C-alpha cells in the first residue's frame, strides 16, 4: 500500500487444491495508527472483513454448485462480470 488511512495493510488469498475441492484461506493484517481508537477500529474492521470473507466463500460455493448442476462443473469456476 502506498497511501491511505492504515499504517500497514496486507491481504492474501491462499488457494489449496484437494482431490475433491479447493480450500480458500483469506489472510489479512492491518495496523491503524490512531492509538487507542485505532485498536478499536482494528477490531471493528477485522470483524467486518471476516464477515465479508465468509460471504465471498459462501457465494463461491453456491456458484460452483450451480455450475455443477448445469453440467458445467469441473476444476474451474467461471465468474462473469455484471
């Protein structure tokens, strides 16, 4: 990150293939510079980001199931933009 409200921010999405599926592991590390209020904001931001990651994972799972039901299943998930 080159500029913004965070002192530091790092986000990674690790994908791990298994014989029958894939495992998605989102990892995020943030540091907000505003001392006490920063610590509170970090906790709030972390909770919200966790909820978003869980929502993304659920949406991906639903997408894979829908493609499998339509006979388009396989190793890859097709994601089309709106």
